């Protein structure tokens, strides 16, 4: 695995480089936002994952994340931040981060997060490759009167219109919810099912991704992701028949 670590704290960068080397991962370091973005632009397809500090000189992490997502919607991105306010963390997720880790953090925790994101990215790449050779028997894994979703093509449609621009996590969320219509999923369940590991009660990740997913759904039709107050979320397109 090849990582791009955009981190202005040289002590943190050097410490993590040692841990990455033990995992036999290649790491490219950048020490400010402009340098990090430039290195990504040089070879965007060569990186398997990016870790991005929020507080960076020359260009802050929020802006770097926004620019990275203009180039790639799929490269896994973890934000590292010394801030611990809900607004900063949610904004980072809304700008395209798949996860965030608050400083100070355990190197083991960061490595676990990286491995989990990488596993998900590999699964997405595998199903994308399979679409050139095979399709599901009926063309879709989930199909209702109004909604269709294929894990082979990683595409979803509402009343015949494609829901465009879905990130890997947004697609996985939509798939998890839609394959069990009307079933209510708690945030904790979605964290385990979609992110593949425990977030230790941090539910803002789910809320931020649901918000972005809903915005993309609403561009093509009525809302099909429903909030069940005090519990979680569900997929329900039955109301579209009315």
C-alpha cells in the first residue's frame, strides 16, 4: 500500500513513518497543504490512501480535501485533527473525508482505521472490475418499483434517474439501507456494517454521510432515506406511490 501523509508536524510524520514501514507500506510525506496537493496531482492514481492534517500552513486541510475530491471521489481520505469540535469534524466529513482521527492518537488506532478503509476500497475496486465480465442475473442487486442498485456497476437509480457522484461510503450506506427496506438501522449498526470497525460511540460520521447522500438523492427525486427519531435511519420508497 502507498500512502500520502500530509502533516506539518515532523515528529508525528516521522513516528508514523516508522509504523508504516513495519507494515511494509510506502509513505510519501508532504509538510504543508500546497505541497500535499501538488504531490497528489502528480500521480493521483498511485496513492491507496491519504492522511490529511486539518491545520496546515499555506493551505488548510479543509481546502486540500475539497481540491482532492475534485480530482478523485474514491481515494480513501482520513483527516487528522487536533480540534475536537463537532462542527470541524462534520465539516471535514462533508468535504469528502471518509474518517477522522483526533490528536493525540495511538499509531495502532490510525493503522487500524487505514486498514479498514483500504479493505473497503479494495472491495469497491473488485466489484468495479467484475462489471466488465459479468452482471447480476436481473441486472440489479436491489430493485423496487422506484429504485434500482447494482453493486457490480456501483450505480443507483431513482425512477430511472441515476443518483450521481456517490462516494464509496455513500454508496455502501445506500446499499446497506436499501437491501433491507423499512428496517431501521441504528448509527452504531451502520458504523459496524459500512465502516467495518467500531467508532466507540462517535455517530457524527454517519450523520454527515447521510446528509451528503440525501443531497444527492434529492437532485433526482423525492427523499428515500428516512430518519427514525431517537433510533437511526431506514430506506423507504413506498411513499412515492402516493
